[in-house]
């Protein structure tokens, strides 16, 4: 039983690592690029602000429910990628947007 539990934990960690992103991979247009892989470019641009706000939900469960409702269940791999990295994605994109905004006022 212990070996089975350890094996299941290892599989969960291995599954998690497939979706784990380095912060350095996430830039200002990362979310739009990822959304564009699953839908038309124009639709991705329109949906990006809402998806970004969903990623800032208070709880993981709330975030997951909103993403599934908003993006539909058929985009499960995208939803999983977003959920595993939701805080990294949200804050990295917000930081990049703030840097662009700051540079326009200099």
C-alpha cells in the first residue's frame, strides 16, 4: 500500500511538471499566443483580458470553474496549463504590461 501511494504521488508530480512553466517563458503576449493555438486570433485577443482576470480568482476551484465555463471543456490541456501556472501567468503578464505602460510615460 505504501509503495502504491508513493507511486501515485510520483505520477501526480510528474503530471504537474509537464505543465509547469518557468517565469522567464511568460511574456506580455504569452496568454494571447496560447489562446491562439486553440481559437481564432481575433477571438484570442478578445478573450485575453477576461481569462487574465479569471486567473486572479481567489480560489483554485473558483478559477477552474470559471475557466471551464468560459473556455469550454474541450480545451482541457489549455485549462490545465493555465491552472497549474495561474499566479505566475497573471503576475508576469501584469508586470510586463506595467513596464510597457511605464516606458510610454518616460
